[in-house]
C-alpha cells in the first residue's frame, strides 16, 4: 500500500475528518457541517435529507434530532445509517456507513442548552415529520410553549443525539480530468482495526 501524504496523511480517520472540517469552516460559504443523511424504511425504501453534523468524536459522528422524526425512527429500526458530506469550496467529500445509537445524556443536554431560546422552544413545539395544517398552527404551538415555559426550556426526552459509528469511511478529493483520489477505510466491526485501500476514481 502506498504511503498516504498531503490531505490524506494520517492513520486516524476521525482526526482526518476533523482536519477536513476545519479547512471547510475556513472557506465554505454556508453550513460547512451540512451532510446528506440516508436511512431506509422497513420496506427498504431509502430516504435522504440534509442535517447538520455537530461533533466528530474519536469514534463517531453525532447529529441531533427529534427521536420521533422519520429519520430517527428509520435509523433506530434499521440500526444503521449512511451520510455524505460534500464541500464544494474544497472539492472534497466524506462518505460514511455505520451503526447508530442514541446520545441522550449530558452531551445532548449541553448542546440543546447552547441553542437559542427560540430554537429550543421550536424543538419542543414541533411534532417533527407529522402533517401540519398551516404555518399558523405551528406558530400557535410555539407561542403556547413560550407562554407556558418562557425561555427556560430544557431538553425534552424525545429529542437528542444520534451517533453514527462507522465501519466504512471514504475520503474523496477532486482530481484533474475526473482522475479523483479516493481512499476507503473499512473494518468488520467498530472494535476492529481499519483496512485502507485506494480506489479507482
């Protein structure tokens, strides 16, 4: 296996992902942490949507959502999910497939309380993914929560983090004439060592 150098250098894919995220934060116009999250329903029909990645840990990737949302229900039922982050400014992307688990402890509490009061109120007021009669109906629910709790809204039990622990990661960088560089990291279980392969573009 050739030695990885430059932007692909290193033996820790999570450190590499953090390095790429830091580079994106310096140049991406909006939401450098936006990722396309993919799940499947019980019939195997896929779903994709954009969510915001909130932390890259030493062993996983964490985003936050309503646990009663379609994305959360599908992720937990299947026990796995995938995502891709594409940075147009860097001409790079990271793909991930892995297992999911809840993050509903102090980390989730801290992140929820870091959000603006209106964002916290909205998280409580929204029955995410369910049919909504009108915009006004949503705003009425927001005002009802605000009247009941003011700005002192703490994290509800139905809202928290989802951690994706990968068994496959791919780091991709654009190349001239579509001769891209791709390195795929795979392991059989989250406890196993990584195997790294260069892929044809």
